[in-house]
C-alpha cells in the first residue's frame, strides 16, 4: 500500500516546485527575453544612424523608446519574481532591493529598520519569509490606503522577528470576506508554518494592520 505523505511535506514540495519554476521564469525573462530585446535595440539604433528622412527617423526613435521601456519593465518584473540578491546576498538585502522597486512603483514609503546581528538563513527559509513580506506589502497596496509603512527586523541568537505596520484603513478579521485576501493570509501563515515559524495578523478599523513574523534560527 502506498504511504500517504503528511500534509506539511506535500505543501513544502509544492511550494519548492513553484519557487524553482518562478526562479527559472525570472532568469529567462532577464537573460533570454531581456537580452534579445537589447540586441534588437542595438540593431534599431544602427539602422537609425543611417536614416536621414525625418518622418522615418522620428518613427525609429519612438520604437527605440518603446523597446527601452519594455526592457526596463522586464527587468523590474524579473526582480519582483525572484530578486538575485535573495540567493547571492541574503534576505535583508533582497528585501531592501524589493522596497526600492516597491516605492518607485506604488509611491508608498517603507521605513525599514534592522537591529541585531544579521544571520545567514537557509535559502528555503529566506524565500519563504521574503514571499510573506512580499504578500503583506502587496496587500497594503490593495487594501490599506496608506502612503507610509514601518517595517522592522529584529535579530537575536535564536530567532528573527519581523513586524510590518501600515497605519492604514484596518479591518475586522472575523468579518472580512474578501476571498483573495483570505487566501493570501492563509498562504502567508502556511509558508511560515513550514519553516517552523509563525505569522500573526492583527488589525483595527482606522488604525491599520500589523503583521508579526517569527522565525527560529
């Protein structure tokens, strides 16, 4: 008889498979599609240098600007899918990199503080915590109606604690019926659970929402 795997093991396998696919797509966007567009842009610039007819030159300039804009959007999307810093530099630098993109895209300022000595986390845990932070910040854009967020990392010898406060609209957790938000919250808690950590969410109408993450080191 086939042995049934525990729910946690199955969930962990699914998430790991998803992350591997996301990383592959991110690299393909950056190194494949992005590089191809850059080659097209270079060729277009070469063609433009040999054109003297004003209307055609203006048209080529418009195409050049469009391709440059598309290359930038692909770079941003690639970073959002899987920041290179997450693998090479670790969780905190990856979050800082993402916050730069986040603020430039949505206009929401995030005050990030980190206290204590930063620790090196297993890549699996770094990805899990990063995704939870990413989901929290995305929800702030969708629901909080705020322009300022406070985020803190507290490193101790045995755990990492992260808090995210949005000071926005807030909501009643027990009365909230948005299916997408509910599933997002469930996914955040599931990811932290699989790392041995916790995700606590509290909210008050008019005072905002607070998300507290705890990860054993």
